[in-house]
C-alpha cells in the first residue's frame, strides 16, 4: 500500500501558522514512508474564497520548502461536487440517510435538558426529497465508534451520543463532513494528519466511511496551537499569518524548525537542528497531544540564531528585499541610487549580530544611505545635554586632524576628547552617535564612521552643532 496523505486548506484568508505546521508534518510523514503528499484546496465556501488566497497558500508552501511540482495537486474540492451528490444519493437509497424538514427553530424547541442536538424526529416519517429538506445520516443506535489515532491512541465514542447529522443541505449541496470523506476516498488517502480541533468530527466521518463501504484512513490529530494565555490561536486576536512572518524577515529554515517543535522534539537536549535531522527523527507517535504554545518571543530568538549562523554573503543576499523593496515589502527610506552595496557589505557582519528579523536591517543602516540622518527626537534630547556642544566642537577639530580614517584611530581620538572632559568613552560617544546616525543605539560607532567616511561624518557633526546653538 502506498501511503497517501493530504493537506486540505480553505482559501478564505492568510495562511495560518497552525496549518503550516500540519502541512510540514504531512510532508515529512509522506517522505519517510515513500508516499505521496496531496494538496487539496477546499474551495466550496464560494462567498469567502478568493483566488489570491489560493495563490497565497501555494506561495507559503513554497516558502517553507513544499515546492510546487513536488506534490500531487492542487485539486479543488468544488470540482468534485458531482461525486459528493452521488455519495449522498447512495446513502439515501441504501437506507443510511433520510430527509428531514425540521427547521432550526423546530429542533431547538424540542431539545430538552438531556437531549443533545437533533432528536431523530424525521427518522421514520419517510419523507421524499424536496425543497428545504436536509439529508441526515442515520447514526447507529447502539455500539461504539473507535478512532485509531497515532497521536491519541483509540478515542472511543458512543454512537447513541452522536446525533443524526446533516450530510446535505436543504438545497441538496453536501456539507463539509461528507465532501471531505468523499474527496479522501476518491484520492486514496490512507492517513489523515490534521489539527485536534477536527477530532469531534472524526467519529461522524468514520461512520460515513463505513456506510460507503470503504475502510477509513488512519488518523493522527496533532495538538491545537495556543497563545500565551493558552487560548487557541485566532486570526482575529493573534499574529497567525505565515506571510506576515515571512514579510517581517523570518527565515524559512527558522520558521519550519520552530513549527515542528510545536508538539514534538528532536532527540537530545536541543531544539535548533538541521532539517535533515527533523526529517529523519520525526515520528507521529511521539507527538505530545497536549496543546502546543506558539511563543513568538522564542521564535524571534530562534530566527536571530539562524541569522547569525548564515555565511555573510548569504546574509547580504537575504537582506536584499528590505534594502530594495518588493511587492510585499515596503521600499526603504532612501532612493535606489543612494544605496551603496559596497558600504552595506562593509557593515553587514556588524549588523548580522544585532538583528533578530531581517526587517530590522533598515533602521540599522539607513544612516549610510540617507543624505541626512533620521533624528530620533527622544534620543537627541537624551544625548544633547549640557556639555554636548563643547564635546562636538572638540570632536570635529580632532577628527579633522586625523591622518588615518579608521575605526581604531577614531575610537582613540574620541576617547581622548572625552577624557579631557572627565567623560568615559560611553558618555563621550553618545552625542556623536546621535549626530551621525540619529539614534542612541545601533551598529558599533567607530566602524560605522569609518564606512560613512570623513566628509559625511564631519558634515553631520557640524549640522548637529549648529542645531545646538
């Protein structure tokens, strides 16, 4: 038997990080088993679907390493509507489903304190198909439905507690439960790896598999992903869009490494591991069923570690979209012709150790490519206190006299200027840093001045001194 797994997102919004986690788990499992990964776009919600959301899914999968052309599909659920209707008809003709004309209000009116959901009112009325009549599955009155789950063991559900659920609406369109089952049957899916939130639907779907005469797949319900308050991640409340992290400057390798740790861990006391290790070691039966905390602070630290591990040339290339702008990343505050690749290459090793996401590169290096620095007024007020004017005057004179414009000479010169005024280097360099870069923190000052050059440095120091008059 060839293992066939599927990832079946709906194109109704940005790509959820929890969905990305499930996609990676399916992808690795299929690869380990020599199987097939199937992408199915569940696009039957016509009112909410958009073509750009579908493209967003494909693009996000590309980014995390599930590239177009390496999997089967994408298939579109809407293309299988005929098969969904045919399955509903088979269930009706085989006595496994019946028509019901109860409205929601009717059902609610008959629901007592001990009654769960629909009470089977139309089970034996023998209604024929008709406008406004939903088709309900005839759930067995006795017995149990056992779900074989690689993560959760064998959850067992009493059939008498499962209501006769709707499988086709009053307009005859099949609901998700049935469409999902029929699609999995049509595509020969052998394993369904998905989020825990789908577990309550699983006994109903397994009953449908049995009623349609096909052996159900092996299930694996991975833990729900939660925020710091242990609430399920919500796109209305939490930062969940994979594209947002990508466009902020998270590296794909860091993101997929972190996502795979949501409910699972590699061997040994380690978390940052090569993807090849994850592909080799990941096991579904080792996934922890407890909710998995999506810790954005930890992800950010992960990403910083990955950035620092890049070869400098790769780091320079990775920063390029933020230095030049793209369709999804806003252009930097300088004009294209103002950008100097050589200057950036000179400071790249310094910047690489100081940023956690690639978008932070812009405020760290903007002083190199703008005619005038962007002054942070709070930083100016903090640095330009009594004595700042005198220090800038002395620094200008000392820097003008330097024979060698290099970081070591610049540091020694400013250190001497500060010492003459009873200032340690940290205090002495604050007015100079703000005058030249506009900020109180940033790249190492003297290496920055070396790259900026004598003329531009002195011009900015003089401009700051005039402002202090």
